C-alpha cells in the first residue's frame, strides 16, 4: 500500500520561514516608513513567527520531560495519567470518537496501532499530549509583544485562539490513552492466564 504523503510539516515550516522573512523586512521598513501597512505586516509576521517557533521548539523539551516522567515506574498509576470517569463522559458528550480521525496531525504514523507495540503507542500518545499542553501554555508568551506594539487586548484574543486550537488534540489523546491501556492490560492478563495453563496441560499428558 502506497504511503500517504503528509504535507502538514512542510506547510507549517514554510509559513514559519515566510513570516520570519517578512518580520525582518518589514521591521526595517517600519523603522524607516511608519505606514499602517508596514505596521500591520510587521505586527502579524512577528506574532505568527513567535507562535510557530513555540510550536516547533516544544516537542524536544516534551521528549525530555516524558523521559524523566517514565523513569518513575509508578507514573501510570497517577489519576492524571488515567483521567477520570467524568472526564470521559465529557469526551463522549463532545463526541471525540466521531471527529478524532479527521483532525490534522503533524505525523499521523506515530499513532497507528499497527506500527508500534501498545506500550510505544501509549508513550507516543503521552508525548503528543505533553507537546500540545506545553504549546497551550506557551501560546500566551506573545502577549509580551504588547510592550513594543501595544494592543494588549488584541494579543490576548489572538493568543487565546492559538492556545484553544490545541485543545482538540489534548482531548483526543486523553480519550484514547485509557482505552489503549485497558487493551494492553487485558492482553497481558490473557497471556498470563494462558501461560499458567500450559504447564498443567503438559503435566497431565505426561
């Protein structure tokens, strides 16, 4: 089966490069010619560059954070890791099951169950959740631009939009992970019971 090419990483990288170029060009132009057009492009390119840099820099830090978390073997026992029943009811209410497969992902191969063991799939889900949670928090960093540009209210609205765009991906991972964990535990219990019955059957034959 031919692999489907994922354009999302290249589109995001292209947008980042374009806005970085526009930022430096229009920063110079705005310092020389303080027109409304130069100001708008300078402001917009600075904001988008800021947000996309956060988006691209968060994953490496989350990989390190996940490594530190998983060093503690009891991390899967935490309530935060498993979620709560009320949380799952909320995900059922907003019908995550029906739209989760239509969400755009940076690299959807890491979430295909056929490609990895259940343990690695769980780690991939956890890393994805951590990435989007960190991006959610750091999305508000561009508010500091208000020191140079002003427009604190506008920046707060734009930062909120960027932050909220990460919530669906957090919901998807927190909806899926408890189910994969239960599948993993169920398979382990079946394997354990099967392995315990094999010796007794062999002994009866002998």
